[in-house]
C-alpha cells in the first residue's frame, strides 16, 4: 500500500513538473514521459531507503533497550 502511494506521489509530482516546464504539447509528451519515469524511480528509491533507515533505527533502539 505504501509503495503504491509513494509511486503515485512520484508520478503526480513528475506530471506537474513536466506541465510547468514544458508548455508546448509535443514537447510535453516526450519530456513528460521522461520526467514521469524519473520521478517514479526516485520515489521508489526514496521509499526503500526510508524502509532501511527505519529498520536500522528500530534495530538500534531494541539493542539499546536490551542493554538497559
């Protein structure tokens, strides 16, 4: 569910950015697809980095709790 939401947010931001940057329709189609792809990749990478950071943080918290 979360990965889908991050991907949708990435696609939406890429779409809005490409509409702002490319004013002409023929350039919007070509450049828009590029920005949609890049934003999808960026949001997916961000989500996975967030998962790893959260996992490591929780693991460290548990280790500190066990020591005390």
